[in-house]
C-alpha cells in the first residue's frame, strides 16, 4: 500500500484534479503535494483530515487501503445521461447463466428483425441462500435494447427512463473477467464516493454491463 499512490488515484478520480489545485485547497505548496505523492513525506494529521474531506474518504482509505487497483484496460471514467429505452429481458438461474441468458435475448432480437442488436446484462440478486450455497447457482439477466421502429410481439416490453449513470470503459474484459469486471465496479464506487455521487436503484436498472469484445459498466446515480 502507498499513501502517495492513493493520493494520485483520488486526484485522478476527481476530474483529474491537478497538484496545484489540490495544493490551493489545502493551503500548501505544489511541492508539498509532490512530496506526499512520491512518499517522500506524509501530511500532518490536520492536513490528512482535510484530504479526507476533499475526497470523501477515510484515513484508513488514505493510509491503509490499496486503492489504486485500476487496470490499464480501464478508460473513459465519466458521468453520463443514458437516454430512455425499451427492452426485453431474460433471466437464467444456473451455475453458469450468462451465456444462456445472452443467447436467448440475441435470438429474440434476430427473430424480430434486429440483425445487430444492442444487449446489456446484470447480475440477478434474488436467489435463496440454498441456491447460492448448496447448489452453487447464481442469476444473470440479459436485455435486448429495442430499436425505434421495431414492435416485438409475444414478449413483455419494459421501459427505462432517461437517467444519470457513472460509467467506465473496459478494453478486452474477458482476458481476465473475474478480476477486470469486478475491478471496474470497485473503481466506479471509488469515483462516485470521491465525487459525492450516491447510487440510485428505484425505478431504473441499478447497474448493467454492455456486451461485446469491449464493455462499458454503468452504475445508476441519484
């Protein structure tokens, strides 16, 4: 762990805040910030507490956590207003539900004339402890985003209103998916906390991932 690395990470999450801008907030010199970030010196307690206020974090986050877990695969960390959309979803509960759920919604899309469907997905949380612990099951929901001009029949159509999301882009997410994808959610959580954003879940999809060779991960914000 490194306080200096954590401080650099928090600056980057705060819209790429410069050393000069942070120094001005704390009434110290830019050289002082540089020394902290190179681990040549540590701040006094009063300045450490000011840093916690600036970045909405704890002293443990600053000095004990290994906060900078971001992969070079992550780019375009942002807040984005996602326009409203209609969608058809399909949930699968099994030991490996993702591919089955995705395959089903792609099939629905193509049956309705969408040859290049946009598909998103998210973990389905409503499983019993017996399903998780005994049968090692988990759930996954895939959803086809219905393009304008297509009116599917025989399926339930849901609507998502326009909403604000924190988002991050992942290149080659499936090279190491059990590390890279959870790491993206971890980074988004840090980004939201540092920028005073709170997660929303009422009336919108609380989080989702786009499907493809690259991926964008989204978390809904209040």
